[in-house]
């Protein structure tokens, strides 16, 4: 039974992803604090935040809208993580770990969206 957005596995996974993002980006260059570091963190935080807000609204159409926003933030984060790797701010191991988590979250979001859209 889903009583809260916190019960949603996709929210839990995206929250975990966000905490790992914060840990990993602590080692980014200080000159990136208002640049790529901030962008990556904001995109990561946006995913569980939009899942939570959409679920709390209580209407299927709004939930779908907020899940779409969360999915778009995931795509934004995917691009930013690739850039961070290519700039050597992220190690290959950190990138692989984050990419795996993000891919899992994106698949879960996609699946939830498909389910909500197909069952009115």
C-alpha cells in the first residue's frame, strides 16, 4: 500500500542517487561551485522533489506532469554527469556508479509513467 511518496521505490532510489551526487561532487573544483556542481546537484534534487510534489497533489494528471519533469531532470543530469566525467571531475568508477543509479531511476520513472497513462 502506498501511503506516502516515501513508499515509492522510485522516490527512494532517486533520493539515494541525490545523496551520492552530493558526496561525489564535494571533490569537484571549487571554481565549479556555482557552475557544474550547482547544476548537477539541482538536477539531482529535482528528481525526488518532483516525484514527491506530484504524488502529494493527489491527481493523476498532475502526478504524470511532475513525473515528466522528474524524467527531464534525469536527462539533464545524465548530460551533466557525462560532461563532469569528460572534464575529469568524476572518476570512471564514480561515473559508472552514478550512471547505473540514474539509469535505474529513469527506467522506473518511464515504467511508472507508462502504467499511469495506460490505466485511467
